[in-house]
C-alpha cells in the first residue's frame, strides 16, 4: 500500500451487492451506504419491518422485537479529519475508546458500555449534536454483540430479562435463548406464540454466551452446559467456583468463568424489597427509584477467574484452572454482555482488572434504575473502586468528557 486513498466507486459493479449481503446491523448498513453514491444506490435502507418478533415470558403472541446492541473499540482513522471539537490529546493518541450502540426503532442509541445507561441517540446516523460523532472518521472494531427485547407497542424494554443471545444453531429461522426471572432459561423463535421453558426443574442459570459457534450457559453452581439443537443441556466440564453469580467470557479464543462474591448483609429481602418491587412504583416515584433499588442490591466484595483448559474432546479432557492475574487484559462484565480488551489499546484502561456493574437486569439498566458509572476490581490487590471516583476512567468511553 502506498498510502493513497482508494476510489471505491471504481469497484466492479457486482461487488457492492455481495458485500451488502454480509451486513448484519443497522450501523453496518449506514456505514456501507455512506461510502459513496453508487454504494448507497446499490442497497435500500434497512426496513424496520424486517426486525424479528418474539413472545415474552408473560405474553401470548410475538409482542416484542429483538434489538441488537454492539460494543466497539473506536479508534481515530489516520486518513480522516478527526472531530475538531475533541481535545488534541485524545485525537493524537493511538489508543481508542469504548462505544456502545443499541439499534431500536430506526435509531442508534448511545449507551454506557458497562451499565447501559442512555447517553444520547442518533437518528439516521446523525447524532443529537452533529459535532459529537462522525462514524466515518473512525475505525471501529467490534468487541461484543448482545440483544435486548423491546415491546412492539412502545420502546420499553421487557421487564425481568437478564440475558439474551441469538441462537447460532438454527439456520432456517431466527431464534433466541434468554435468561429471565432471575434464573429461568427460555427459548423462542420468530413468530412463536409463547416461549419454550428449558429444563423447568431448574431456575439457577446466571449467564450465556456464544462460544465457537455454540450456545453455552452457566448456572450459579458453576456448571457449564452446551445447548444442542434439540434444546438438551450437555455438561462440558466439572462445576467450578463457590461464589454467588457466574459470568462467561471469551478472551483470545478461550473460555473463562468469572465468579463474583456478594455481600448480602444489609440487603432488603423482606416484603417490599427489590425482589417484590413493581414497575409502577418507579413510575410514581421517579426521584427515589434509583436510591430504592440500590438499597436492596447486594454489593460485590471479590472475584475469582477460571480458565477452561481443553486437553481432549470429551468432558474428562476439560478442566478449570484458577487465574491469579489477567496479564495485560481487562475484563468487562456489562449488564448484557461480557468482553475483553487489551488494556494498551484503550484510553484510561488498566490491565489485570475487571470492570463491572452490580446490576443483573437489562430492563432496570435501560430504565436508569442503577448507578450510571460502574466499578473496577483490581486482580493485583483485590481492591474495588467506583469508576466515577477517578477522571482517568472517564477517558475510556465515548463521548469523551468535556
């Protein structure tokens, strides 16, 4: 490469449609159609009527739509003119920032990458303040993709959903697995009138992930299962960890379990506590809703991290080993997905740390009923601090602080 810019309009005319067939998200369509006029005319705008619909735990019929959320590592493009409103220090750096975008009702919403608090929205790719973000000025590396269910009539998220993944094992139709009601495991495909409850004798599932093209789920006892096309759960390894909540995360092509230990002292578990709070309470008392929620939310006091070693194809050939350090990697336990980042690639990020939120409910996060900043755990000294306690951590997220 001699560094000269490419004239994308001179590509063979049959190539842009082939590229367009690989696009999966609204943002990818926007970036594709913004390259040049010939590319824009090669595919129509993405239609909201194509969004898959699914039943919810308490409904009959497909009353919710599946909305993707993607976390990107955003880097300045050296061949573009960076945002003139950004500070000179941020634009000259080779490091990037985390950007989280949710696609819903034809809009792109900016979310906090850890807590999913709304930070703004984009309509047709144009931000509220046009000087805030021009996606064509940046290189974007996808770190993680998650999903949320929103009601068709209105934009509200479905209450009680803890995790949603898109199934990779069915090619003829779109389908999802999701954890709801604090541990039940459900399945649904487009057009279903009601969800399918998997293993109705167990309500202890904590997290799910798509790993090597297969859906995996972990329960609170540390047992990891692979979900088959017949919706059977097959253990992939011995149970691990004695903490209170497990997360699955992929890093450098390998599978990890992050086990968090919670301090339940002071948690309001009596009648009227968080577990029995109805959404109407938050509507009637908007000023007290976040304080009320936090009063009953158990706090994280420690983490343990385990890595899956695969010495063979069968369960007996797999074992877990506890890690004392993450090296230069940083783990992010978001409200709806988990991902890893090489700390050196991210502004304000420290390696050997776990960034997390105490909440475990997507609906509560999207309704802003939790703290907006999140916390960080150091694997080195086992300390925990709020992200809002240091201006350093604010440099990780786009939009940048003023």
